[in-house]
C-alpha cells in the first residue's frame, strides 16, 4: 500500500468518525439514563426545605382557628374581694315605733365564680375568614419563592449542557487530528515530510486536549450546582438531554397575553382576598354582641345590701354590648385596607409589565437563534468542503500542516457555534416558559 493510499484510508476513517459523531451524540442525549430539565426542576422544588413550610403554615393556622372557635365556648373565672367603706348608704327616716333603720356593713367581702357564653358575635366568623385568607396568602408566598428555583436549575443545567455539547464536538475533532498525526509521522519516518509538520499537529492535539479537560472541569462544577439544587449527586458520566420545547413555546406564544401561570399572580389574588376579609372583620367589630352570663358567690352582704351575715347568692342574664360610635376608627381602618388593595394592584401591574419585557427579549432571542440554525448548517457544509479539498492537497504535499490545522479549526469552530446555538435556543425557550410560569415538560 502506497503512502498516498494509506493517507486516503486514514482520511476516510476520520471523515466517517466525524460524520457519525453527531448521530451518536443525538442518540446519547435521549438515552433512558439521561437527565431531563423537567425532572431536575421537579426534584429541586421537592427537595427545597421551604416546601415543608406549607404543612407548618397549615398547622399554625389550624391552631389559630381553634383559638377563634373557642370564642363560642363558655368561659369562666373566679375572683374574691374584701373592702372597708368609710361611708355606707343610710335611710333618711326612722321606721315606725322608733326602730332605727338598718345600716349596711362598712366591711364587705365577696367571692364568686362567673361564666359567660357568646350567643351572637359576628366578629368571630370574620376572624376565621381572615385566618383562612392569611393561610392561603402565606402558602402562595411559598409557591412564589420556590418558583425562583426553576430558573436556577435552568442556568446550571444549560451551562453544563453547553459544555457537554462543546466537549463532544471537540472530542470528535481530536479523532481526525490523531489520524492525521499518525499519517504525517509515518511520512516523516520515510523522509517524505519534515518533523515540523508532525510537531504542528502534535501541538494542536495537546492544545485541544487541554481545552477538553477545561470543559470537563467546568461541566463538573455546573453539575455540582445541580447536585446542590436537587439534593443528590450527579455523576460526571451522566448525560443531559437537550429539551425539545418548540411546540410548548408555540402554544405559549398564542396565549401569552392571557397567561397567568406564574405563582406571583396567585399571591396577588390571595393578598386581595386577605385585605377583603380584613375589611369585613373591621366592619364586624361595630356589630352588637350578645352573651349569656351567670354568677354564683358567697359574701357579706350578698344580694341584700342590708344583710349583716355571710350568705350565698346567684344571678344570671343576657348581656348586649354595642359600640355604635368610635370616632371613625373603623372607617379609617377600612380606608387603610382599601388603599393597601390599590398598592397590591400597582405591584401586580408592575410585575406583569416586567414579565412582558422579559418575554419580548426571550422571543427575540428565540427567533434569532431559529434563523441561525439553518445558516449554521450551510456554514458547516462549506467548511467541510474546504477541509476536504485542503486534505486532498495536504496528502499531495501542496499545503502545510499549519494550513490544514487552520482549516480543520475553522470547521471545528463552525460546529461549536452550531451546538452552542442549539443549546442557547433551548435555553431561551426554557427561560421564556419559566418566565411565563409554564411548567417545562
């Protein structure tokens, strides 16, 4: 076999390797053991300690509701008192027969127990409504805080995926250079090429291996961030699957003007409900309250103010309490809550506008990268044609190793740009969906 024949065989092998590498990478990205963005997001949300707040908040609210409900139950108390009065009530006349009028004792003593039960108190029901609205708002707040985790997972996931894709392309390019180096080394031994030709290829191989090691280290760092977010280790050998979100983005674009999937919208709604419940509770404070009461005691005097001996007694009745005038306190409280509702509305408007601005940027990026996809394929095809012609000329000794390396580097740069654009496109789509609050699947 001639040197040219061996050279062409090596070139064919390298070309076949480069041609099959993308297909192998595509298969690996959808392997059963590959990690998906949706699964990692779900794991991060489930693992976050703040998720336990939902149960804690519900337990707190249940205890407070029991306290409010206890307002309908009878209450009891006991007290005792002894006192001495400097003056007591006297009758301004004498009884017939010259009998002196009885005089109440100056020293009085009383010990009694008292029970009371609310028969009607509208404020208790309103307080229960406030508590339930407060629970809903607190749980919505937790949901809004957990949503930020999804974007954090996006950032770490696509950082690792970008490095993974670049590493795959760089590793595929090494195969071609290694094949060329073996051919050139054989030509040097046979005296058909200068040692400098072999040195150029060997130096380029070392440089690219350094780049590959750097990419692997940076990818490991990104995977560490993902491990921290999800709560379980992710091995370096695990592949990340490139998500196909084109259909989801298309559906989201059709309804983006009416989409209210972000948990912050739920928080705004629950905040308005809480303020409305607080306004109703403020109004209920002005309504009459009716209660039954009873009292039993022992003292001197009892119910007879002229008694000189210790006696027991009891009494019971209905109590009505009403404060129709409180100098406008209730009206001012309701006005404060109405103003707070306006504050919530302005915050929701500002949030919606920020979402609109963010999605405009994401859509512009998605459209730009979508157009670049076809251009990348054209650029790679042209670079492959140039490299093929350069390889033929290199095999004939017309061009140097340095020129061949330059053309091979141009092709590698084009392929790196294509995989970068693909990952960036998927990232922009995921960011767009996350910004809208649409769950990635």
